C-alpha cells in the first residue's frame, strides 16, 4: 500500500467557498475515487490556504490514471482549478506532486 501526501495552495479569498464545495462532493466523484483505488483520502486546509492531501492506494500512478480517464474527474478538476494558486496552466490533479515520506510510525 502506498501512502501519498501532497500540498497545494488555495486562494485566500476562496477558502470559505472551497470548504463549502467539499461538504457536498458529487456522489459520482466519490464513486469514481473509490473505483480508482483511492482509500483513506483526506484533505486538510490551513487558514492561510495551505492544503494538505493524504491518501492510500495500491498504485498511485494507476489510481491517478484511472481518475484521469473519467468524465466526472475532468468536470471536477475544471470546477476546482479556479480555487488554486500557482497551477501554471495545469489541473489540480496534475499539480499535486507527492511529498517524500521520510518517517512512519505504524
């Protein structure tokens, strides 16, 4: 099982709206994430906009590819892109570069 952690930056002026959008994630998006192998997926948001994501999956590259192949993910990424800083033309999924795990206590 791979443990994956990543960071993104949410625009300060859109924090409340971003939080609200995640209170009502589309059911088809939730189903697609599960079908693609995303497990224990959590997002943590700091008041300055730092977003930390964590998930577990058997194969992160395969899980990302499976999501990229879905229509619902394309629609969700397009809807979420305006909330983020520094995407440089990439979608949020493409901009989430995993952090290197340096310690784990099981």
